[in-house]
C-alpha cells in the first residue's frame, strides 16, 4: 500500500490519521448543545473517524461557566467510558470567554457571557474535566491577559490569540508571555482593518505563534491562505476545520441554538439564512485538506503535515502516526484505525 500517494493514484493508499484542534461539532453532533451528553461526544467521535480524523479537540465556545463545566464533565465521562474515544479526544479547546466584545472580532460568541480571563476559572475547568483543557483562545487586549497566558503556560495549557482586536504590541506581549497559537488567523477579526499596522500582520510576523487556518474554501480565499502559509512557513501552520454541528449535513435550511436560521449550501458553505454571513465551517478536516490540495500551490506533503504531525506535535501526541492510520481509495475514506484498532470501515 503506497504511503499517501497523490489523490489520483490508482488503488488504496494509507496516510496518518488527521489531527483537528478545533471541532465544535459535525454531522448533527453539537459539543455546545445545552443537552450535550456522553452519547453526543461518542457520536461525534465516530462521525469524525469516518472522515479520517483520529485525534481531535472538542471545542467549547463562550458560555456561562456552569455550561462550560458541564461540557467538560461530559467529555471526561465519555473518555472514561471508552478507551478508543479517550485516545481520539486528546483534550478540549475552550474558545473564549475572554474575547473581544466588538461586532466583527466577536463573531458568533454571545456578548452577554464574555468576561476577562481568570486563572481561578481555568482551575475550576481543569478540576471539572480531569485536566482536559489543552488550548484556550483569548483576546490579548483583555485586562489581565498577559498574566493569564503566563499562568496557563505554567499549568501546561496552550493559549491562542483569536476573536480579538489587539494592537501589534499587544500581540507581541502575548507571545512574550507564552502564547503559542493564532486561532483561525484572518477570521474572528474586524471586517476592515488599517492597511498597516494591524494585528494580522503582527501575528504573521511573530515566529512564536503557530497559525491555525481554516481551509474550507469559504473562510479564507486561496490567495490569502497561500500568502499566510508562505509568511509563516508550513512548519508554523496547522489546518483546522472549526466545523459546526451542521457540517456534513445535506443542503437546506436549518434552525440552530446558536445563530438561529442557518442555510447549508451544496458547496458546504454555512450561512445565516438570507445572508452571505458565515455561520461556521461546513467541512471536515478531511474535506479541508482536499480543498487545500486542489486550490493551493503548496506541496501536498506540507499540507498533510499541517493536518497531522504539526498539530500532533503541538499537543504532545506526535508518536501516534504508526497506529492511527487511514486508508483511502481516491479521496474516499475506506478504513480508519485508532491505536491499532479498526474503528471505521466503509
């Protein structure tokens, strides 16, 4: 079996399982639903196995603290119930609640529940979720952000700059305090920015930040994504799906707890019904990788690393590639194995 040959190569081929650091939901399974349960986490994990994702971070968005604690307890219980789910769910990404309050940078996050970063709250999260929080996204211009970043780093938690409107100096201060990532760089920002300076240029220029990038064909145009990868270098880039619960669902109009009316288009775009405003990502990481290969002048091996070894290294699970394996026929996932056990067969 040829190791990750070009997509047009004849016959099955294998590649390492994909590693997604930002998954809000997929195929109807919603991490942020009010009634999230162990079955939801297990269902989401199985749906991602069918897409060749063998490691991921369920992503909890801005919410009252008790809801975040409930999601963390639920994810911990799902991991305790199934060792293969525990292997795939390598932690949790908390996106918020210390984000910018302005429209644009705030995105779809609920303004009512935005708040300044609090290390005591982080400690409560970790107690509730058996230490599962691996990444926290925050706005570095929030009061106390630098101290929070340093404290999170001391606790072994990565911090990521996102949904923000900082000055370039505030970006550099965050990196000096220990921030290591940019969440969906180029998104979660004001619709218009000064030509220069602005915080996107600052994040691109800051070598201490690895850029997480959504390659779904809707969040970033191909030329923008290409320029960002070239600026950061592939070694400092990670592809994420940032998929929402409606990702992978048939085209049509839906009602959702977050955002209300959402239209799923045939091309995978999720939009607030009646508008062109994005309502999250509608593609899995497998589909994002396929889009990137078709549209970006970046070597396929580099793109694959951005969806496998690069994110795995960031969260300390880089030794998994030999036992987390996906078999493809063309672009179709036909088999997924996790920790040496087949968990999906087409």
